[in-house]
C-alpha cells in the first residue's frame, strides 16, 4: 500500500500479484479501492510450478550424466549429499539465472568435491567418460534454460488465465528479500485486517464475494 503511488496506481486500478514459492505459484488480481483498501477482483489461482520443479529438471539432467542407478542410490543412502549438491546448484546457478545469456556464468559441477559418494555408484561407459573429464560436469546456458522452460510455460499459462479477466498491461517487480516481505506482510495485515475489503471464492453456485468486516 505504501508504494502503489510510485507505480502510478490510483483508485479503481487493478494489478496482478504473483507469489512464486517453492512448490506452487499463486496469482490473484487486486483492485485498489477508496480509503487505502483492496478488493479481490478474481478468484485466486495457481499451479504446481514453483522453484522445486527446476530442481527436478536438474536431477533429470544428472541422471543422463551419471545414470539413473547412481541418483537412485544417492537418494536412498546419501540423501544429505544429494541435497547438498542441489543446494550448490541453487546458490550458484538457479537463483542467479536471469534468462539473459550475457549475464550467465558457466557452472562446472565437480563431483569429487560436491558429492564424492556418487562415484561409487557409477559404472560402465559413463564411468569411463566421467573419469576422462576428471569428474567435472559442465552446465551451460542452454542447459539451464531447459531446466526453466517447462516451469515457465506453466507459469505463463496460469498468468494468462488471470490476465484474460480484463487487464491490458502489467508491471511486475521482483523483490529478492522474499522472506522479509512475507513476515512484514503478515504483521501489517494483522495490524490492519480491514485493508482487504473483499475476497472472491469459488462456491457451489459460482463465484461469490465475501465482504471482510471485523466483529
């Protein structure tokens, strides 16, 4: 509410809120009402296309490099090591990825350093190839883009459902301090629950609007 004027929003305007989480991405259209209040203009929607689905694409890529058996054994016997490898990918690649090739730095996954327990489960021609490469797996821009592509497509489809409800332009600003934003938003809403005047729910007879009033 404190920054709406900075974005040129005035009473009666609508805007899209996109909440990108780990498992899901949730969207809702808000309408700016009088007296610094908000209305919910459409039913909230979302899909299972959050950040963890990028991690799953990363694991599929690794299966192709080290074999499905190796990843399966890591999952069963060395889950902490597997999780650490995913965390390294997230910190060094995923959270820094902007979609712009000029801003991308090629990532070299050094299996011996990041996940040495993986080596004992690799065999055959895959073992020969990885030994020849000194257990280093190169991950370039196009590869990472393929991790994101299926997730982004679902997000775009979900967003288009909301956009089709009536607006013609959207301005999105992504904030890196997401956990602080969540905590601050919860506190501010608790201090002023009347800020959201109505919500839109999908009832058995169609969409219904719930007016918010404190008793």
